[in-house]
């Protein structure tokens, strides 16, 4: 929930620089989520298969956020 909340909150900001800041918060939230998934697996709250699937999705979201941040940074550098 934190990942999407940061993206949405960032999109309402006044500038692309501010949006980029919130995207970095969302990126940090992917690490937080990864930690929660590891703990859930360690405490046997989720299965190994669910852990692997959710971790894969988390990594994919992280990659997408990196791509968006890089793209926004490149476009602001060209201005």
C-alpha cells in the first residue's frame, strides 16, 4: 500500500522534481516490502511459492520505478 500511496501522492505535487522525490519514497518502500515478505516466510505466514511469486513481483515493480525515475531525470536534464 505504501508504494502506490507514494506514487499517487507524488503525482499531485507541483513539480516533476517533487514527483521524483515521492517516486524515490516508493522505491524505498519496495525494500520495506521485501523485508516484510522475508519475515512472513520466516514465520511461515506465507508459503515458499507465495514468497517467490510476491518477491518476483516486488522486484519487477522496483525495476519499473527505477525506469520511471531515470526517464524523468533524463527529461528534466534535457530542459
